[in-house]
C-alpha cells in the first residue's frame, strides 16, 4: 500500500531544511505538503474534485471524436476511494502542470470515497482538465474501481478516442505485491514512517512487518487496506487473477498488442511474481519493491521531457525512475523504484526454477541441517535486504548471500556435494546476470542500497495461502522450495 507519513503536516519544516541545500532545480524543494495545502486538497476531495471549467466548442468536439494518433497515451487509473483520496488531487494538479500536447495524451480516471461521489474521467490539458461522462446513458455514475471491468472500460475509452503508438497504463492505489488480501477495508498506516531527528529524513520502522501491523489492526477491529486498485465503497479490490484478466482483455481485445509500460504507483509491486503476470501483456514495468509514501510519483517531472522531445518507450520508463529518485532522495532513505524489461524475465524465471530444484535436491541429503541453515542465513533480515513486509526479500541480494554461505553446505555424499555446490554457484552467477539484464534503471535509498530491482516471496513461518494462486507459484519450483523449507 502507499503509506501516509505521520509527519504529513510538517511540510514547512522540511522546506526550510531543503531550501538551505544545493538543490537540483528540476526537483522542487516543497514536495512534502505543508498543512495548508493538505487541508485544501482534503476540502477539494470532499467536494468530489469537480474542478469544472468552461469548455470551448473545440473541447467538446475533441471529446466526441477520435483524435489523431500520437506517440503516447498516458492513462492513470486512480483508485482513490480510500484514505489516499486527497493525494489524487495533488497528482492531478501535477499532471495539469504539463498536460497533453502533440506527443502525448494524458487521461485520468479517478474514484473518491462515497457512494454518491461519481467516477470522474478527465482529459488533462495544460492548466485544466476536461470532464468526460464515463457512461452517457447514466448521469454521474459511480463505478467500482476494484473491478477489472472498470479498468478495461477506462482503457477502451482512452484508446478509442485517443489512439497512440504506445499506451502507458498506471495503476494508482495501495498495493501488497504477490499476496492477495483477505479483507476489504483500508487503514491509514501513519506510524510506519517517522522523523529521524539526526538525519531529518523519514525512516521506516522495521521493528514490525507490514502484515504483522495489519494483523494488529484486525485484532483491534480497525479497518485495513490491502490489494491493488482498492475500492472502499464497493469493498473490493483486484486480485492477482483479476489483474491477469484485465491485462489480457486490454492487450488482446482493445490494443491488439502489448501495453508499452505498466506502472504501479503503489507499494510492494516490483516482484518477480507480478512481473510473471505482466510479461504476457506488457513490454516494460515500473514499480517499487518497498512501500511508497502517499505523495506517489512526481507526475509533472515525469512528463516534463515530453515538452521538448519524444523519448523512446525505454527512456520514458527510465525517466519515471529517475524522477522518483530525484524527489525521494531528499525525503527518506527507505525507497525503491525500478524499470524492468519484461521481455527478459523468462530466462530469470527459468533460473529461479533451476536453483530451487537444485536446493530441493540438496535438502534431501543434507547433513546437520546445513542446507536449510544456509538458506535461512541468506534470506534473513540480518543479511538480506527485506522490505516493510519482511516476507518480500530482494532477489539479487538473496543470490549474493547464498553464494557466500554455500561453503557451509554439507551433504551425506561428498562427491554429490561437490557437484551440487558447483551447480548452485553456476546458477547464482547466471541468475544475477539475467536479473541485471532485465532491470533497466534501479534507484534505492541508502537503507536499501543493495536492492537490485525485483523482490521475491520468502516468508519465515506462516505461508500465505493466496500465494499459491499466483501463476508464478503454480509454474515454478520456487513455491515447492518454500513449502519444503517451511513445512518440513
């Protein structure tokens, strides 16, 4: 999920700090909200953010017809029917700072809390946004942003009226990665970040894992939020299976080709398991291994290069990561974002399968529990980069650690031990090469500086049953390795 900072209303303090530093002019010093701006956004969201503007006849005609094809159509699906709704309007204002031009169409669909607050669809122009009826037959209709059909319909409309060479689709919401939620309400996880008085940065509290934190809220009978594209009014969200369905429909029945970039402006979504779902339908994925602050992506900075040039699709994806890094490097040491070439994920998945199979073979003939210990040390929080949900570990860091601990492995058959160790070492080096080839741009804060762009599920203790529904778990021996490691 995105996380709302516990010092949300201390923006003036941060501005005074950053104003005294040498700041790159490309990145604003006031990215953290001050209390006045936050209250204004909250008021706007409570008034359903109509932001009505007089439209010219030319504007009306544009909304009724099919427009000329451009290089990009940028679609942001804002599932803000939850505690994130004030930040939707802030991101909309960032989009208006650049807006559509001859290189890009900017389309936004947004839901906010309340059954009587209708779904809004906008064509964003410089300095304004044009309101579109999401269903001309129904006035002010409220759609379920947790339904894959709502996402499909949004992309269908955008592609019909604003065709482009490439579609960039952003899912804007809370997120929990490859494990689906088991409930349908949201929490405001304010205590996850706190101000470090020494560094004047926002730090994550890693003494408690995210799912443990969620469980505490359940026991306290508080509401909670998990999933992607979560809708609190309809008490729904998109599961991994829903995401697969939506992307398949968009790719095969609407676009007739792969989506150019799939972005997750949400937490914990840069995972091998999510890449496995997206690879059939998407060229590039941009997502975070770690939780995101509620401010989300800096959309004005992301779109700024489109004012002067037409980037390649890869450059566009990489620029999202660089823009995010440019903002958050001055705010927190606990952030990640990466762009991934999904056309290069298959070799990495095959390597994970082969490594898991080899480790399973080693577990069967281990001495003194040595293989299990080597795996435990390699994925432990002491040695491995873990995230706010500790069952998600950085894949590359795990591989590096396993390479270090492999000498501790003992098997009953010494000849077989030598062969398996050599095979494991080979697969580790091969896998690190495949990982490096798939990750195009990777940025991380100082506390996560070994994070290499993709996480993978590896719990310690309880196994999430929803994980077995993920396609990766059914296709790859990684899930078999987890079961052997955890349950025997």
